[in-house]
C-alpha cells in the first residue's frame, strides 16, 4: 500500500511552511487527497506533484536555462 502523509508532514519534509503545501494541494484533483477523520492525507502521486511544484517555484529557470531550451 502506498504511504499516505499529511500536509504538515510533507511541509516538514520539504522544509517549507505548511501553507505552501496546502496551497499546492488545493490545485490537485480531489482523487489525490484522502480525508479521514477530518485530516487530509496526500497520496504518493500528490506528494510528487506538490514536491515538483514547490521545487520549480523555489528554483526558477535562469537566463542560461532559457537559452539552452531554445
């Protein structure tokens, strides 16, 4: 079975505020978030998508990166 973790646990793992993870989780499809006893749990797919989104926000492409992609 896949590992489910809370928004707070993912925020702690990534070293970012819980609000950043919570904001990104609201952009995801409801099927990627499970709610049990009033607590939201993120599936592994949700964790991956949120991690990628936060990484992209914290590491925007440089001018050199843009030149390479053209």
